[in-house]
């Protein structure tokens, strides 16, 4: 039987996350760790945020995916610096990967760093990256009961974004039940109702992004 | 620094999976391991399968969730035996959990066992449970590019179910591009286009379930 000896992964990750955070603070960069299931709209929200704020802030992006550079290509077309992390098979980003990605970004020319985590509503919640804010996206077609089934990420988020509100007429999603359940787990998170397809709610979201940027300075 | 010594988790899991498989075979039970992101429709597909097949097969269900018994309650209302596994924080089911769940099910009264994995498009792909067939669900609102970003599960699936086809008019999902990409990773998987909301495609799906049952006897 093969015996694997591992260091305490989470405490090592925390040390690296603190190093990332110190570097970001020294460069006056506010970083968001954006998490959700696959297909909830992380890339779409990043693209909408870039379009809304690129005249007011210098934005950089780190794209996390198990494989492919599809998302980094989409972001790159917006004219902002982007680094793609391919995790191989890993289901979440870790702080060490972010540390290496930061070495490839022009940190003196960035105010706002948007980190797109791997699509996964579970594991990313356990790994701090050095971010200032954790953002969780849930999309309408996923159903409001996901709060009960995946409580960790809902309880640690600074902002919860309900995306694909344009699909509300076609999908079963009980907004009041969701809000009640989310508030039960997390009293402090800001909750936004948006549609990246129609632009609904994007203004409220970007206003919060800007206030988070000024508070972290 | 704390040092954790772990056994080779995957090979231990494989041994337990083989034990589960031998038990299932001895009881003439065909088992399906149903995997997807949160909210793609695992529970809905299980409910539709029960409704379509419960006169022709004796069905049992194992529900895997990090927390809650919401899904087990829904299945229980259909009048079939069900066991809920709560993984605590774990993002996938493991064979040992299935082994314990099998002890709680009336195996002599079951022909078809539907196992709903934790909602996660990544980690469940690495853990065999002892199943005869792996079923992967992707729902239309998640987008067809998920094949490129989460290739493992697409490559190992015996059946790929595109769910929420009723949302096709309202969401961007390129069916031909999806089929081409999925075929590139996996030539043998059967691919179904269904809607658990309207019943579209459920007949083709359940026909395949029945043929898989007769082949595994």
C-alpha cells in the first residue's frame, strides 16, 4: 500500500493567502474571489463588470479552470490583462496558484482584481486566496434550495448574486424563500438580483464593487 | 506543522467499490451513479425515472448531499425505499458510504438502484461507487462549453443527459457544438435531450435505462 504524506494543506494555503493579501494591499489592489457552480455566470459577471467599470478602474483578471482557455480569451477581448490558471484536475483554486499568477500581472497598473474560481459550489469555499471579498453566484435555473444543500459558501460570502433573473418566468425559483434561507445563514452578505443577459441589476452590483474598492484602500 | 498520513484514498475506494459491485450483482441489482452540477436536475430525473418505470421495476434510491434531506423526502413521497447520505462537507460520494447505505436498503426487493451524487461536475468523477453505469447530466442554462472546462466526467460517462431542453429558446446553448465536443471526448456515451419539466425525451431515456438493466443481468 502506497503511503502518501501530506503537509497540512489548509494551513499552508492560509500562509500563502496572507502573502498574496499583503502583496495586493501594498499595491492598493482590491481582489474579489468569484465562486459558483459551472455555468452560473462567473465569466458573464466579470465581463459585465469590466464593461461597466473599465473607465473608472484599472481591472485585471485571473481565470481558473480545470482545462481550456475559453474564458481568458473572452476576457482578453475586453482589453484587460488576464492570466489563465489550468488546475489540471483540481476542483478549486489555491493560494499558491494565485501567487504565481500575480507574478504575471502588471500589478502597478491594476486597481481591481477579479478572480474566477473553478466552477464548483463546494470546495472553493475552503481555500482562501488572499481576496478582500468573496462573491457567490447562484443562477435562477439551479433552484433556491441550493442554500440548504451547499451551506458553506452561502455562509462565508460577502456578496451573493442571483444571476439569470431573466429566466425567472421559465424556471422554478422562489425568490422570497431563497432570501429567507440565505439570510438565515448569512446576515451580512449583500444580495443582488441580476441578469447578465439583460443588464438588470448590474448597476447596483457595480456600485457595491466600487464601494468595496474604496473601503479596502 | 501537523503531519497527516493518509492511505491511498483512491485505491481503498476502488476496493470498496468492487465489494459494492459484487453485492449488487449477487442481488441482481443494476446501479446508476448520477452526477451533475448543483441544480442540473439529478433529483428531477430520478423522480421522472421512478414515475415511468415503477410498474416495471423495483426501484431504490441513495441520495447524496452535503447537508439536508430535501431530496430524500421528495423521493420518499414516490413510495420507493431511499437512504440519505449527508457527507458533512465532502464534495462527492465514496464507495464506503455506499456500502453502509446498502446495508439500510431492502436489497432483495430492488432491481434498479439510482444513486444521486453530490452536486459537483468535478470530484465525483474520480470515485467509483460500484455502479454499472455513470450518468452525467448537463442542463441547458449551464452552457455547452462545459465539455471543454470539465472534461473528465464527460469522458467517463455511459450516458449524457442534456436536461431543461424547454429552456433552449431562452438560453444560449449550441446543441450541435455540444454534441460535436462531447463526441470528441466520448464516442460510446448515449446522449439524451430531455426536459423533466415537460417530459420531452424521458421515454428514450427510460428505454435506455431498461436496456442497461437487462444487459447487466
